[in-house]
C-alpha cells in the first residue's frame, strides 16, 4: 500500500512543471482512454458489428494516411527547427526544462507526438469496423498501448534533451510507413508493385528499435548525469518490441520464403 501511494503520488503530482495544467497529461484521463480503447475493441465494437456487414472505410483510410504523413512530417520539422542536428548533439544532453523558444518548440513537438499516438488507436477501431479481427494481434495491441504510454511518460516528464530524440526517430519512420500505406490504397497494379517492399517496413521498425536502444543506453555512462529510470523502462520496452517484430518478420517473410 505504501509503495502504491508513492507510485500514485509520482504519477499525479510529479512531472515537468511546464505541462502541469495540460489536460492530456492528467494521469486519470490516460487511464480512462486506455480502458475505453480496450472496452471498444473487445466488448462494444464486436457487439455493434455482430449483425452488420463489415464497413469498407477505404476513403477514410486514405485520408487517415495523408493525415499521418503530414502530422509526422510536421513533428519532425518542429524538432529539427528546435535544434536537432544543429545545436542539439547526439550525445548525452541533460534535462533543462527551460522556457526559451527552442525548448518550448521541443515541448510542443512532444505534445503533438503524444496526440498522434492517441490518434493511432483509431487503427484498431478500423479493424473492428471492417471485421479484421485477425489483425488485432498481441503485437498490434502491445505496440499501440506501449507507444501511447511511453509518449505520455516522456511528454509528462522528459520533453527535453535526450528524450526528444525518440519522437524524431519514430515520426521519421512513420512518415515512410504511412506513405507506403497511402500508396497501397490505390489500384491493384500499384498495390502489387509496392507490396514486394512491404517486408522493408518491418526491417525499418527493427532498425529503429536498435538505434533507439543504443542511443538511450548512453544514460548508463558515468559522465551522463540523467536519471536511469526512463532509460530502463524504455530499453525494456524496445527489447520487447524488437522480439515481437522479429517474430512477426520471421513468421511472415523468412518462413514463407523458405517454403
């Protein structure tokens, strides 16, 4: 009980003071969002679709992909504009939590990253409405929920310094990923031509996990004066995601190719 009180106090009362009053970083709200997500995909959604034909949603999916391309490109632009690759180095950067224009630009980018991760949850809802339940795998659920929680954690506590490399890397990968998905919504000829490169999406995701793991591991170096907690949580999550994606890649590409 004492440990639970410490955890709840940390989640509710501790964090970046710059986002203290930002509604989406409220602990109870994120718990409610995740509960609603699971309730819809496992209870409400299937019950709603039970006696209905699957929806097509092709037009919605096309515009959704355009939105993701634009939004993720916008976040990458904000991060680069705030100093990445110019004034922000790739080595250990302490947390400053400053309010100068560049620091607030980084904070804003992390805020928008968290928004996009919440919007990503719509994809599972699309699977439900299209009756594509086979696509709601453990990999899909874990990746989406862990990404929401990690982006919430870094947005609330670590929207500065090294923490901003995560959205820079992740959003860059998502621009590539959603561009592929957007092109695949067109006719069968285009879909057939680009489908041969689909395996590269999984490889890019796995490379992303390795790069992030190596980058975050700098925190454990003696001369990097940053709290170990986010590095431990993030690296464990990266390892789990890498294993899940590699198993997916082996099952869907290596095994099939061998057969």
